[in-house]
């Protein structure tokens, strides 16, 4: 960006009322864009997320997963707010976000439940990760997934990273970059996918080749899912909408799988 250029972000105003925009417009505002601060904040967020991913998937004990991820979510928000605003991160329009999120939650759970009746999809629910008792189900569906997975991933990949990237590169490239990062975030978890899901083993095969295919599939599919969630965030004006949709997808699928395997 040329020296002296202005920060590119605004809220669209229609008929005298401020509404969450589908695509934030590119206009000049009073505050100059500080590239050094942006690089520092963005680099700090990226480094912290890289460390968080390694810690969560390879080092931390299970009990530390939730407090660690909550702490990381808070830290990256603090870093991002040094160069952005709450509006640019999607931390506004909570009522609108809740309305969108509620509809998406109901629709998502309905589709997941309907999949039980289809043999091709029913088999996907037979996953070794849901073989434990009711206590584990309650912890996973109502604590670990909402606070440990959904909170950090939505704050990071639908709030902080898109907000930072859009500030410099605009909406389309910013959301695409954040979604690619979301795909890469799933590399480490995908390394064990073939071991815990028989459908994945049959589809992708076993051995190093099967693992490589599973990882590529996971990265691409979650990157596209990230684009969908980013669209929800922009359309609703709030990160709460994709957060609720993500919660329905993960906790809903886990709960259904747990019930199916009983």
C-alpha cells in the first residue's frame, strides 16, 4: 500500500440507518494505515496460532485444551485490536448474529439428523472418538467443542484474521487468505483421521499415501467451509452467526454419532 494511504474499511449506511454490510466498502477515513503496526499484529497472531495448533494437537494434556484455547483467543483479539476495531472483527450486531445463528443451528441439526436415515451417511457417524460414556459426551459436546474448538476457530478465522487481512487486501482476498489458513489449521488433526474413522480408511486408503490424501481432503474441504463461514460473518455483520453454525455442526454431529453408536 502506498505511503500515506488510508485504512480501507467502513460500514454501509442505507436510508439513514447503519446496517451490517455484505461487503465493507473501500473508502478513506481519517486514520492513516500503519503498515508496521499491521505487520506486527498480523505476524504476532499468525505465530501465536501456529504455536497454539502445535500445543493443542501434540503437547498439551486433554484437560488443558479448553483453558489454553480460550487464552489464545483472548490474546489474538488483543493483538488485533491494536490496529483494528471491534466492528472490523465482527464483534458487533449480536442480535442479528444470534437470529442468523439460531436459524442455521436448527437447519444444521436437522440435516445432520436426516443423514442418519441414509446408509451412505449413517456410516460416517461410526467413529471411534465417540465410544466413551455419557460424561465424556457431555464434556465434549457442551464444554470442549464450544469453548475449546468453536470459540478459538471462529474468533481466529472469522474474526481476527479476516479483519486483519481485509484491512490490507480487501474483502475477497482477505477472506480467501483467512479460509486457506483455516484449511491449514486442520493438517495435524487430519493425520489421524484414517485411524479413527472406518469410512475415511476405506475412502482414502491406509499407509502414508492414504494419510496424505486424507490431509489434502481435510485442508481443501475446511478451506471451503471457511469461505462459507466468512460469508455468514459478513452477511450477518457478526461473528456470532458462524459461531452458532459451527457449534451446531460439531456438537450436533458428535451428539448424533454418540447416540448412533450406543
